[in-house]
C-alpha cells in the first residue's frame, strides 16, 4: 500500500463545510514557529484555504524532496492549483506554514522568489513585447547583468525552438509557443525549484516533447520540478515522486513505485485512492446512448 496521509477535519463530496468546527476560522494567521525536519525542497504544514463555504485545501502536511521530478496529481477541483498558488506566494493561506529551500514563503518572500520559477495556470504575459524583449525584461527584473540575460535568452530561445519567433509579439504566439516562452522566463534565473501548473495543457506533441526534454535536463542538474496534472500517463512517464490529492487533502505520497503499489498502473492506483474506481459506464447505464435514432 502507498504511504497515505489523511488530515483531520472533513468535507462532504462537494467540499463544503458540514459543521462549524471542521475548518479554521476565516482570516486566521499562519501560526508562528518553525517547521522541523530534514532539508527539503518544499515543506508544507497545516495548510488550509477556503473560499466562502468552499474548502479548497483542508489542512495538508507535505514534504517534497529536493532534486526530484515531482507530480502533484488529482482530479479537477482537487485543490492542486490552489496549493501551488499558496506554495509559490501567489495566494495567502488561511492557516499553515510553507518553506521553500528552508525559507518561509510569507516571512521571507524576496529570498523565496529568488529561488523559484513559476509557470502558473492561466499564464499572463506582457503581450506587447516580443519573445526576446520579454526575456530581457524579466532577466533585468531578476537583477541579472544584461550580457548574461542576452546569452541565456539566446540559448533558451534556441533550445525551445523559438528563435524564429523571437522578434514576434507574444500576443501573436500560439498556445504552445506561449507555454514555451513562459517556461523560458521561469528558467531564466536558474531557480532551485520550478513550479508548473498543467504545463502540457493545450500544447501540441512537438512542443510538449521540447518542453519535456528541457525539464528532464533541468532535473538531471540537481534541481527540483513540481508540476500538477490530472493526466496519469504523463506523470508516470516523467515523475519519480508523486503526491495524490483529492477534495483538498493529500491521499498518498512517495516514490512512483510506492504510490503505485500493487496496481497495474498509476492510473489504477489513482482511481482507487480518490474513490473513483466505480465511476464508469456499465451495460445498464446510458442504455440510450448510441442506439437507433
């Protein structure tokens, strides 16, 4: 069986609060005090987030090892994007503590942001800049010398097959090109940890293979990649460490082999962990579908 983690407190299937004592009070500040344990790329303790009566993240504790290709997987609405947004400092938690590289995300935000790269869902870019201008702008915001920015930009544009479009405005980029230029901006300052939210969503196979090659090279250098996805085949082919999330909680975490357990595939283990094993059409269901019209 995989290493399973279930936080206290509960929600119903829709994630709403069934009783007043389930979730922390609204507006509660993250608790003081450190998070103990061995060094890790990311350490999360007692993380909660709610939107009105909807609990998005329900008190998770998680430690992500450094130097690994890590998949945060779960069905739609599991809380993956909300979790990554809090871990990267884009969204303040209601309660909990987050450390990246041993630094508190909310107490030492400048230090943390210098160590991470982020490719968020619903990527926003400065669309009236060209691809090269976007990289130059981001590099200088990061405090990199101009000559170093130009060198790294040239290499990233070449490796990501964007050299031919480097002087084209980002507003005219395709979805795949946007993902690639977004990845380039996230990698430009050579971060210790790279966070990617559905990086292959809407990307054509050629662009996906290019992105995959860059990420594999990046992790071989000792850096850490954390990416969210609900495509189990992709996670199984890329990741060596996985955390499974459902209804705002971590259901299992560990190496790919540990989470997969005795199941034939990560997909089968995932369906069992999130309680979706019986959600499929049988002979008696949808009997009207595909019949004579």
